[in-house]
C-alpha cells in the first residue's frame, strides 16, 4: 500500500480535479489518488456506472478481473462497450479496462487474467477497495473474509441490479471519516464500525421488525435474502431464475419466515414475482441510479470524506425510493 500521508497531487491533477477539490478538499483528493480498486465478479451495468464515476474522480488505479467473453447481453447492459466487440473473444475485463482508460488517462486501468475465485489471499494486499458485481453469496462471504484478514484495511462492496431492484452491501470495517460540513458548523471526525457480510446475514430478522422507526426495514431487504437463499440452494448462478421458479421462491420464503418466526406476508408474492420475471436483466435507469450511489460510496470510503452508508442500500423502481438498512441495527445508548 502506498504511504497516503506522503501523497502529493501533481500540477495536472490539481488542474483537472480543481472543481471537486473545492468540494472534497485537497487531503481527500490525495487519498483518492493513492487508492487502488479491485473489481471482480460480473461487470454488469451497475458496476460499469460506478467504475465510470470513480475513474473520472481520479482514483489511483482500477484492476478488473472478469474473464467472461463479451456477449450481446453484456453489451446491452454495459454502456461503455461497443457492438463490434460481440463474439470477438475479448474478455469483459480487458474490454472494459480499455474503455475506462479513455475516460481518464491519469488513472491506471488494467485487466487481470483469470477468475477472482482463484486469487490467493496475498493478491488483495495491493488494494484498498474490493468490489464484487453479481457474485454468488458464498463467494461474497469468502472475499469479504479475505478482505478482513489482510494486514491493512481493505473495504468491501458487493452490488447487483435485478430488473427494477438494486442492492449494495458495504463493509468498511473500522472507518474513520469527516462528515461534509453543514452551514455555520465545523464537522467533528467520526468512526463507524461495520459487521462482516456473514455477521449481517446471520442476524435474526425479528429484532429488525421489532425496532420500529419511520420506514424501518422494508420488505426489500428480506426479499433479497430469499432470492439469495434460493439461488444458493438450487446451485444457480446469480440471476439464473425465471418466472418458472416462482413456486420455489415462494416455498423458500415460507420456510425462511417459519425459521425466523415471522409472517411470510412480510415478503409479498408480487416482489418475488418481479425478481423471478427479471431474471438476469437490468433496467438501465436503475443501474445508473444505484451505480451512481455505489461509485459515490466507494469514493467516500477512500477519501474518508462524507458519512458512508451503513451497511445495505436498496432501491425499488416501483416505489421510486432508495433506503438504507443497518443490519444489525445500531444500538441506542
């Protein structure tokens, strides 16, 4: 890891990033310019949107690990690629790296061969952030655990969009940050403690339901847990569901609700039906919205500027709303 304390902005960086330096501050921009981002899993529309934003903002480097060949489906979901790459044999990682490099020549963007599944733990030591796109739940937990095992903090993000529903998970471990100032105030440094994905998903649902506050714990959170459980049990790739799987999803919902001692009606049939119908598809508008938030949160994590999401962000197109779920919920003193 680079020594962030000795980071200096070049004259070119200071000129190009002048406008955002006025918002973030010089020290935040220095930290961003020395951050190294690793992206694994599937480079979908939401991931492409986030990558565009962080590359334009001036992070130090971005490394992409996605050896799946470019296809018509990936072109349709990923706005940074062009149709001439279909069936070219070029990997998604290599194609996206080349496209992203054009966005900002001052950021080192490269593609790493192979699959993120096969990378040894010490491979992660160079990076300050790891982002997984549309990855199986077991892989998310594994990589999150590796991030937590390194000698320095490696922030972990996972994200996906299914039709009109998007989700981001964040684990910044122990994160020190300074909130953006409000008028006539000087913000005090803050610290946030994050649970791992394993810890968050093993938390009982009932306390979430019993802790009532305005718009607390939307059904979206529980619906995504059902989808993950179904795909895991059926050994499906993420997104490999269809309308034909609705009965299985409903049964999974009923079984999980029973084991958690909650009513199955808290997860509406309609939500599961929408996810089944969506399959692997993304709505571009939703990918743009949630990908923009994902990019923003990654920049917050590396700059230590601004209050970060704790620790799930969910978005529903039909409700036209995004919400934050802290799981486990914050303890009140």
